[in-house]
C-alpha cells in the first residue's frame, strides 16, 4: 500500500514539474525541470520494479539514468554554446 501511495505522489509531482517546465522563464529552468522529470521517472521505475518484484525494471531504470544524464549534459552544452556551429 505504501508503494502505491508513493507512486501516485511521484506521478503528481511529475505533473507539477511539467507545468513548471512549460512556464519556466528561462531555458535553464526548463532544462532543470526536464532533469527533474528524468530523475522522477527513474525513481518511479525503481519503485514499480520493487512493487512487482521484477529485477529487470531496476536494470532499465539504471540504463535510463545513464542515458538521461548524457542527454542533459549534451543539451546543456548545446545551449551554453549558443546552438549549432556554422
């Protein structure tokens, strides 16, 4: 029961973060919100894996964490550089 309540609260927090991403005043706020959504998705996958007693979901959450980190790093370097090089 506790895991279900935690998953519901995480989903609600993800929707609040999506709203923050939409109304973020700067692109850095939007990037930070995207990173937060990625972290909450990893946490949701891990909790669901424990709830269903499925080890495969824990491996998927670790892989998603690595891919999310690399994606955020590439996006931040792209934004900091000012776009594509000519």
